[in-house]
């Protein structure tokens, strides 16, 4: 089992760029003297990696060691949403400075994918909102991403060579996993089935069927369930009004929110709030 002494591991986060690229965007071939990880969060983009151009879709993670030449371009009618993280001031065992143990730029698909994208979305949120201590929290998230990337490479190394080929079932699983991650990190925004399908460059029908086959419900039902669970937790633990909670979980209409909430939990938001406060009062010590 590989280990890194925490007391001597203090990487420097050079940047974390949340980038939206429109059609015809182009960056020439270049390399860095530090490590870079690029997450394709939405859309599709052409990347020059490993000495050739290839199309990469949302759900792909690219990792570039120092001197690894790469470039990107958006084709007409396409777009991409990406997160780029630049990191230096680290050295892994038996490797040059700022270098990861990967042979190819595209990270193999495995069980760490969902956790990696969850951390990527959290990092974007911290740097976009810039709340108190966001830089420290951002650094800790970037370090977590580094460790998950290393874990992912370790898992891939232990797999038999033939299993590294991405078969259709793995692509389907990746599509559903990435859709889950997108929903869970963007549930407060307006989301439709068509928008989700556009993110991953598939048809709405294909995405809906794939999601339902693996998760058991459609993407929109999953979105509704996730929003309502978040709302339930906020009603129990916060002092936000019902209307504020409705907006926080993605509902513009508080009445529609209350109606769906009662259908899901057999209690209205007001009843859940009242029960939570009663329970808290009863649990509080008395004089």
C-alpha cells in the first residue's frame, strides 16, 4: 500500500480555473513545469494528448505531467465546461518533482470517478463563492483530488490489461455516474432532461433509459428526490423559512415545493419543521 508522509507533503496550488469554452476556442500546443489536472465537466472538446488529437466528453479527467505537450480546440457548434488545477511543490517517491505515475493523459475509468467529480464541483463552488477561508478549504479539496487521482491510478495499475478497455457497459455506467454527480452538485439550478442530455452529448431518451436501468428511476425523478431530501434536512437543522428552503433546493414556487414535499413524506414542510422544533425542545435540559 502506497503512503505519503503527511508532515512533509505540502503541495502548492497555483490555480483552479473554472472555464467555459465556446465554439472556435483554441489553445496552441504547450506544456508546463508543474502538474495539471483537467476535468471535463460538461460538453465535448478536442484535445491533443499523447501525440494525437482525440475527442473527449464530459466525465473525462486529463492529467498532465511537466513537459507533457497538450492543446485543445472547440469544434463548431460545440462547447465545454472545464476545471483546470495547477499544482507544484511536491515530489512522489521514485518520481521527478511535480510528476504523477501515469503513462497516458486520460485517467482510466473506475470507482473513484464519482468522488473525483464531487470534489471538483465542491472546489468550483468554494472559489466562485469566495466565502471565509475559501482558499484554505480550496487547497484541502485540491489535495484530496490529488490523492484520489493517485488512488485511481493505483487501481488501474492492478487491473488486468484487457480490463482497461472501456466496454459499452462501463461507458453506460460512467454516463449515469457523471449524471448523478452533476445533479447532486447543481440541484439548486434549473435542470431539465434535455439539459442533462446536452451536457453528456447523448439523446434525452438514451440518458433516461440508461439512468432508469441502473438507478431505478429517471434522472428528473432522481433530481426531485434529491432536492426533497435536502429540503427535509434543512427543515430539521436550519432556521430558514419554508420559502427560503424551497429556493435553496431549486424550487421557484413554494406552493409547488410544499405539494411535492407532502406527497413524498406524507407531511407538509411546516409539520416537519414543527416536529423538529418540538423534539429539540424536549431534548433540551431544563432548569
